């Protein structure tokens, strides 16, 4: 098994870093949000609106369970809330080396200003990020094998650090 699993808060860069990291390593790339959208043929926003968050969380857990034993040479980015559900952190650690893209609230605010694709941040984005991030950050830290900070850093620099520190090319 040779997989990297990217976790962290919305806007930390899991999808964009994961996609480029996979290209650089010549690995496959998967993203649980993309798998879910393809599976139910609907957008994350619309799933939340019509079926609610609880239903989406069930889809996430089903998705991660379905990947156990099936991934090799893959970078997997998971939705920001997936490791928060009890039991999922054990599943992602089973899949591979878990990397937390640690990012401050200010950076998340900058990156997601004007974004309308994250239903949990609709409304008062500042307050929502603050509340969710303070609850989730210790869970991400505990789930991770490796923590990489992303504030003020270019994607290629983050990718270099992940490759150097995981020794994934060795
Ligand atoms: N290191 C970075 N520097 C600048 N912008 C970034 C960086 N990482 C991600 N972004 C931008 O932030 C936004 C959210 O990134 P995304 O990969 O969708 O995050 P996530 O999947 O963790 O929610 C995108 O517009 C992306 O281009
Ligand atoms: O943090 C969360 O609860 C969520 C994060 C989103 O993915 P990203 O982390 O890729 O933005 C997506 O799964 C959904 O909007 C819920
Ligand atoms: Mg994403």
C-alpha cells in the first residue's frame, strides 16, 4: 500500500494540492466529494439542501469504507468533515499516510471569500469558520501522521514538503 490521504479544513487546499501531487508522483487521484457527486449525480450543495448534512455524512462513510483495500499509488483528498465522524479517522489511517494541511482561519477566509460551494459556510462565514475550525483542529491533528502548514505557501512548495517528509518516492 502506497497512498497519501490529505485532510484539513475547507479551503486548506486538499483538492488542489492532491491533484497536483498525484500528477507529480504519477499516482492516481481521488477526492471523496467528487466520488460522491458522481455516485449520486448531484452537487454537494444540492445534496445538503435536499437531503441534509446527516445523509451526506452517511455517503462519506460509505465512500471511505468502499475504498478500503482498493487503493494503491493513490493520493486521496477527503472532504473537510469526513475525519470528524467517529470511526472515520481509523479508516483513513488504514488507507495510507495521513497528511493534515494545517491552515489558519485568516488564510481560509482569504481563499474562500466569495465561494458558494461550501454549504456549511453559508451566512456569517467568519463566525462559522472560527467555530468549526476550533472544534475540528485537534481532531485533524490527532488523525494525522504528518502535519504540513500551508499559510503563505505556494502549492508546489507544499508538495515538495509532503514528498520530502513522507519519503513517498523512495
Ligand atoms: N497554497 C495555496 N495558495 C493559494 N491558494 C490556494 C492554495 N491552496 C489552495 N488554494 C486555493 O484555495 C481554494 C480552495 O482550495 P481547495 O483545493 O478546493 O481546498 P479544499 O479541497 O481543502 O477545500 C481554491 O481556490 C484553491 O485554488
Ligand atoms: O468540511 C466539511 O464539512 C465539508 C467540506 C467540503 O469539502 P472540502 O473540504 O474539500 O471543501 C465538502 O465535503 C462539504 O461541503 C462539507
Ligand atoms: Mg476539496
